[in-house]
C-alpha cells in the first residue's frame, strides 16, 4: 500500500466536459471534496458507484468507481499510464520499459528472507507499544498507537535512527496540511524537507564507508543491479515512496482494524479465539473500509471505458475504496466473510504496479493485531468520544478513542 498524496492538487488543464445526467450520454459530474463526501467518503463512493461508473470533477480528474473498470485500467499499463506525478517517482511513476529494471531492483527487499529478518524487531515494537497502552482511561488510539507503530516500524525496517521519530511525526502533520491546502509552494517545501532527511542519512553512510550500518538504506546505496550505482535522486525517490505513503496507510489500516473489532464484538471474539484467521480477516476488513482511497492514471490514447470515450491525456482517479465494495463482485459490501476469493480483493492493487511492499504490510498488520489481541482482554469504543473519520486524501480515522481492558 502506497499513497499518492498529490491527486487534485494540479489545476485542470482542460475544461470539464458537460454531463446531461446519470443516464445520459455525458459523464456525470461530482465534487469529491464537497462536505457531503468528506463527511463519509466510503458512503459517498457507494452512492456514486450505484448511479454511474465514471464521474468527473472540476479538479481535472475522472473518477472510476466500479471493480471491473478499475481492474481494466490497472491491468492495461500501455493505455493507462502510471507516469502522472509532477514529482520524481521511482518506480511508481514509471511505465515499461523504464519501470521494469527498477521494479526488479526493489522486489528483493520484500522477499521472505528480509521479512523473516525484520519480524523480531517488528514484534518487539508492537509488543512494547501494546504494553504501554493505558488501561485506566480512554486511549486516543491513532496518536498513541497506530501512528507510532507505523513510524517506528518503517524506521526500523529501513535502519533509520530513533532520533528521526519526532521530526518525522511532525513532518507528517505538515505534509497533510500542505496537501489539503493545494498550495504548490507549501507542498514543494514539505517534500524538500523530507528529502533532506534522506540525503543526510545517505551522507552519513557514505562517510562511514565500510563501517556503514548493514541495513536496507545502505544496501540501496551500494546496489548495482542496474549495472551501475543508483543516482542519489533515484535512491531518494525510492525511499520517499517507501516511507511517505506507508506512514499514512499502515497507520490508517491499524485504526480501521481496531475500530472494526471494537464495533463488531462477534468478530473480535472470533479472532481472539483463533488467531490463524487474522490474515483473511485483515484483508476483508480493509476491503470493507479501504486504508488507501485511490491512485492515479492517465490515458495514453483515446479509449472507451464504461461506455464513454475518453480522449488521450484524460486523468483518472482509480478509487480502490469504491471498487473493493462493488456489489457486482462482493454482494453486500459490508458483509464480513472469510471465504472470499483473495484474487478479487484489490487492497494491494493489481497489474505490474501491484504493491511491492505487500509482504511487509501484511507482516506488520498481522504482527500488530496479534499483539493487540493477545496483550489485551478487550477493545471497546469509547462511548463519550465518537470516532472522527479522516478526510481526503486520508482514510480511516483522524481520531479514535478506545477503552482497553487488560
């Protein structure tokens, strides 16, 4: 799961096409940032999906709501390009043939050997944070647990020092503010600040030479699988992609999972009694409530999609949070089932850009939920402090208070 925080930040480069109505010849229109949508994004996408397959906004993007159409877009990388960002993005923002060698370069970092090596540190972080949860009062779970775990786990996996935890927590707040502001200068300044952290980490390793830490960041610095060392800008982009999105989506995922278990005691009881069900349960809960709202694509030629002709250069918002709730595929989208076909779940995407970090995300989520369920007796929603849903471009909850029984 990797987030793309720049959707709708760029002004439309063409006038919106008109739409007659939901059943007319034109593409429907909507405002994905209206107050009605932001109050409950998932419910808003359900309403739109049931009315129309596509809808365009004045931000310059056409949203794709239905599972079949989303799958077609992400599996046809020749027609629907992933090279859409204003910022360098290796390899997320590349198409073949440029994408292929970089994808092969990064995939080994998520192999079984790397996951086994990281698993003990991941569990230690989850165990320590679970043990630190207060049992005497309502816990603001997002700030006191979910965000901390996402940050500490990511830093540990990359070999980054604990001294970065505080600055990166502050950075995530600034990044969200800049994204919501649609202020390009603010976005550029925040991006430059994050890149500065990475460049400093690389400089320390270069200076240390043979004594540099034996971690993934050092390995990237020395990786020559392309037949040459990676350029600094390429390393910075890879590490940015691995970190910026993961901090948000892993934290959102943990919040969604905890809230769901607290709100559905029968599911919580089922998982406490049989932890082997966790992998399927996690994927199903995150299908119901997506931690990542969307990714972007752009047409490379004129193409028909969902009965509409899209000209070359059409910007698309591929809405995972809608496609994974499509009634045509899943029936009742809110029904919790552990026997669904995992191939239909687009939690980690599909096609050549399917999330390479899926093994790491699964390891982290299974580990943290195991520790939460074994390290507590019960998770309950705080009755006097209702959860607050996150606003676009985030998902999950911006505030989630839980009563935790030890």
